[in-house]
């Protein structure tokens, strides 16, 4: 086998830079991931969430098909649960966490 040479290994591909803020979630992370509200983060009481959602539903900036705020672009089903969140036009305020 004098005329056969082992092929050279391919050169490593350069790492492509990831966009800023891109997640690096592996397949295992996706299987074990829990919703954000199940990860020991405090949420507002249910009556407060319902009241916030009702205020959003009456707002002219609310988009019912996408359930997003037209001013800030947030998903209101999520934002209404976050204690530190507040309406960008002042219809509801932060929930006291202490």
C-alpha cells in the first residue's frame, strides 16, 4: 500500500459569533426546562392578575388576537403575573413585594 496516503483531516470551521442575547439551550435543557413561574419567582395574587388583565382588555392599545400590548409589545398573560411589571401608560402599577 505504498501509493495510498491517509487523507488530511478537515480544517476546523471557525466559530460563528452568536447574536447578542441568543440563547444557548441544549436539547437536554429543553426537556428539563420548567415555565418561568414554576422557578421560585414570586407572582402576584390571582385577584390582582385578573384585575390587571381586565384593565388590559379594556385598553385601546391591547391586541386581543396576539394578546400583546401595542405600546410595549409584552405578552399580557405573562406580564400581568410579574410583581415588578407596570403598565407603560399607567393603567396599573407595580405590586408591593414586601
